[in-house]
C-alpha cells in the first residue's frame, strides 16, 4: 500500500453529523486521493468506537484518545500518521476543495502555515446575537498569524519532522498559541496562506459563545502563567482592556460589510457588550481563584 504524502488530523468529540460533513469535504479535495490520508482522533465520544467506525468507514483511520482535550486528541492523531506533511483541521469545519493543495504549496515558503478561516452560516438570516457577533469577530486567522504569531489549529500545516522537533501540543493551555510560539522560538518560519480556506460555523446562542470564551480565557490564563514575566499583572491589565474595547469594536460592527441587516448589527452590538463585560468579570474570577490555590 502506497504511503500517503499528507496526513490530515481531525480531532472529534460527540459531533458525528458535522464530522460526516467534514469528511465529505475532505474527500473532494483537488489533490489525488492517494496523496493524503484522513485520521479521526476521537476523544472517547459517547457514540463508541463501533458507531464512529461505521461513519468513518474506509475513508478515514479512527483512533481513540482517552485523554480529554483537543490537544491530546491531535497528538494521538499524529502518532498514527504516516505522511511527511501534517494538516490539521476540526471536525466541525468544512475545508475548501483546494485547501490541501494551497496549504501544502505554501510550505515551500514557510515552515508553518496558517490558512484563512471564514465563518459559515447555514441559513439566510436573520442572525442570532451570537451568530452576528461571530460573523464579525470569529476566527481572524490572518491577524493571528501576522500580528500575534500563531495560527489556529483548525487550519495548520507543517512538516512531520518539524512537528516532532517542536514536540506535542500541550494540554490545558492555549495549545495553538503555545505550540506556534515554541516553534518560532526554535527558528521555524510562520506564514499565512489566504487561498487555504476553511469554513467554520458560528456559535448560535449566548451560552455556546460563553462556553467558548470560558475555555479560551482559562487556557489563555494558563498560557500567561507559563510564559509571561509578570503574568498576573499583565492579566489584570488585559482584563481592563476588555470593556474598553467595546467602543472601537462597536464601530467595527457598525461599519463592517459582513452584516447587511440593521437588525444583525444591533444583535452583534448587544452581544459585544454582554460578552466583553462577562469576560472582564471572568478574568477576575480566574485571577482570584488561582490565588486561592
């Protein structure tokens, strides 16, 4: 059996319907199917290995990773990978048909590639406040790559040899940011590939969005503690920037071309205010809780 050149790693937990769509999109890539393999790294979903095995069929290799978290799941997928190139996406994403082709081509210019992320709506509207907010602010991977020095792991390419040299994703931390910063500190070059497109659905409700940012804030605080010289002081300064950001980001909501209905703009504004104030309080909760440990 011919060894594939590319291994696509897809972490999964309890989302079989979206996983099915993701695998279908990956089956329709512009590269010949023999050049890449699909690896679903399941985090011990309640459906069980047999049921997920029927879903993945012969098109993907299924590995079960019992340690919870997307980072450990990705690491488990890498362990099963045979390709010299690793491509990472998420089970709720829809890669563009040219995603693999363009992402792999960009490895000729960069050691680590982050592709473009686009928020994808499954309906014509009107949007919920969470959907409107994410349409404006969700997944600005170009800014992450060019200004913040990392790419989201929903759209990341690298050589297997470089991944092994950098080491695995770390659990319970902002794994994409931590891994990319570790890699670039070793001299690897990070770059952006606009043509390597992946679509991601927005969160639909306030609780879903709050759950997302609760996880992000928890992992980011752990990253601050692990990497910053004065982590607690910097974290508190960052917390005050959250409510202050409402004004400039509110202007962005009012002027963006991504929202066409006035009702969607008001929905995004309301969620912006609620979300930034909640995150301000949550930042202090994390700070005070950590101080008690």
